[in-house]
C-alpha cells in the first residue's frame, strides 16, 4: 500500500497540515498509521467531511420569484 505524509495530504486536500493531523488523531482517516512520530496516510483515501460546517440544502421555493 502506498502512503503519503501529512504535508502531501494537506496539499492534495487544500487544508493545513495541522487540520490533517487532527483528522488522524481523531481516527477519522481509516488506514492512517503513526510510525516513528510521523503520520502515514493511504494515498487513495478521500478527505473526511469537515464537521465545522453543516451542509445547507436550499429549498427549491427560496429562489422562485412571486
């Protein structure tokens, strides 16, 4: 299995390396392992959802004029 570092993941996902570290510590990245003090993440893993924001679903009637 190929791995990437926190820095590589942060560049790929467009977030800080500190945020990726939080994801790892919280166990939100399956397959992430810490070896010799360095987090290694699977290369094919997708970015976890950001829990700071809720998804907003617009009602179809909000945009209608009338």
